[in-house]
C-alpha cells in the first residue's frame, strides 16, 4: 500500500524506534504485501534507524527502488553474534519511488523482502515510523523458502520513517472595509501528495486584531486554498497569520502572513439646521452615520462648521452606535439668509460634507412687533406689515380688523407664538423709526379686535419677512416685504 503522508524532510519529528519482541506462541502481527511495500512521495526521504541484528548466519540488509537493483547498506558477520548497524537516509527524490527493504541471508542464499514476496519472513508493525523484523533461514538453511512470520524477537530489526515534504504556503493579501464582513481567500498552499484531499488539513487564521478563527480548506490534487470570514472594527493595516497543519502529521505545518488593508468605512451626512434663528444660532447643523457602525467611537471623528459669513468653528459631536449629531453656536453680525456647511472627518481619512440654509432675523428694533394677516402669511407671499391701508391689505380669518390699526404692537416686547398681542390705548402704537432689520420677525394673526381704546389679537404664527426699502413710521410710507421663513 502506498504510504501517503509522513514526517517532513524539513520539519522532522524524532523517530521513536520500537522493536517488538513478541512472546513465544503469540501470533505476530505478520504482514506481507502490500503493507511492507512502501512509496516515497515526491520530495520526501526514507530514514532507516535502530538497525539491530542477532544471528548465527551472515546477513546483509538494503533497499530496492521501483523494482530495480538491490542496494546493500550493511553486512553483519556470522558467528552467532549481535550488534548494530549505521543509520541510513535516502532521498529526497524528484519523482515518487516504490520501496522495498530486504534482508539477505548470505549463509543460505535467500533474500526476504519487506512486502513478503516471494517468501514472508518479515513482521511489519506501526504506522510511519514502521518497525520491521526479519527471521533468517535458520542455522541449517532448512527454512529459507518457508514462511516464518510467527517468530518472537528478531534476527534483523530496523525502523523506517518516510518523510512528507513540507507544505508550501503562499499569502493572499486582503482588502476589507471596517465594519463590513470580509469573506475570501487568505492563503494558498501546495502538497506534493496529489492524493491528498482538503479534509487532510486544518487551518487557523489570526486576523491581526486579536481575533482568531478556523479557516476553510478547499482544493485537491496537491493544490489548496484557505478562506475565512471576519469583520474588522477599525481601519488600518493588520498582519494576518494563516497556519496550515497536516492532520495526519501535526509536525508538518506551514505559515503564510498576508497583509490586511482595512479601508475606512464611508460617512453619510445629512443637514439638520434650524430654519430660523434670532440673533445667535445654537443647535444642530448636521447628522451623520458611519458605515462601520457600531464599532465607531466619538473619538474617531471631528467636525468643522462654516457658518456662511466667513467664520468657521469646531463642531460638537454627540451620539453612539453609528449615528451621530453635530452642533455648534455662533453669533452673526447681521440678519440674513446663511448657508451653513458642516464637514465631518474620520480619523481614518473619510470625510462627509452637508449644507443647509437658515435665516437669521430680529424683531422690530426697540421691542414689539409688526403684524400681518393669516390669509397672507405663506412663504413667498408679498405682505404689508405697516401702513394706513393695513386693514384693507390684511384680510383676517375672523372679522375685519379695525381701520385704525396700522400694523404695529408693542406688547409683548418679544413676541411668542400663542401669546396674544395688544396695542397702547389709541389708534395704534407708534412704530420704530427705522431702519428695520433686513430680515424681520412679524406676528401672524387671525383676529384683531378693538375694545375701548385698545386693539388686540392672537399670535398663531411668527414668520420672517425680508423687508423692502421705503418704510417710515408715517403710515403714508408703508412697510412691505416678502415672507421667507416660518419661525413657529
């Protein structure tokens, strides 16, 4: 039977010789052909050790390759003595070799081969290393052509170990992305034994980040691959170690060291600005997600906020588990419409940018507010918030406004949605002299009623009006503009 897998010529395990001496009368493990006929695989060696003899006949031992000539290695003199012979190693060979070991009984002119052909005088035990024991033909040569495989002790004993050529492994570098499962080939390897199957090997993969898993071996006919699956938590470069082991011979192993290039996962940002603010902006400007979720941490990220007026500051990042927010605070020098740009950077190099528009406004200078009707408060509407024709230009959901109301109230000093407003006693509270803010907050009302000398109404909304030129506190100089945003 061809021997398939043995100790490597380069990864040699110590061969422990076991010379079996069976008790008289006990059936020996007598094996003829095929176990005593061996095969030396490509690139392997055969080592003969623990060479012993104890006989009266003159004996020689040697080996035969591929059915060719007998190669005598040592001759033991006759004379009923015992002794040892030198160890011998043959190979490595460039092609597989069939091997038979022989004992030549020179006294009787008989040759006995390890495969028991043509006459069985050998006992083979063990499994690489093997223990081989021969009986000679006897003192009077009466047994040189008879089977004698139930003897105890030995006239000639030798141990045989056939090496397995070392597994040769090659690394396959890995490209992965943090937070995303990687699955693929991490190494390939070859074995000169073309009869080997994938089940004859085991593999482990140390991923370089402290994690280890079992690799999957596939292939046949001496060519194999190792694959594995893993998710890296962080970007960077990791040194992977793949260890392949011969299941029949753990001493025969190979290591490959692929490099894992782990890319930074993508960031995705979305705008999160407030539509409006008064005087100073404070709050969210963006949200973002990290595709490496949930392995990312706050310390992985930084953010900057361009406030749209030539000023930039660092943003504050909050969140966990892959979902995060950026916020900041800024005081603008004037009212206006601003584009806020938020840029988020991952420590691994990925960036995400998002923009959003916000409108900064102020109420009428000095306190109080102008008022417009609820029928004319939609974004994009042109409005009149002050003037002699206010009641005519501002149709309310409730009854018509008093003609004496010109469009300004000073109570409350700072308007709030849901908080009713009222004028001073008289036709209308005097308005500010101007100039008015370019973007001004005004009250939206659905009712305006006069009780005594006071006009009052509700505040169902507050909107931002981009004011036009031409305003003056004289009702003959109307205050007009366009609704550009809703505050509440």
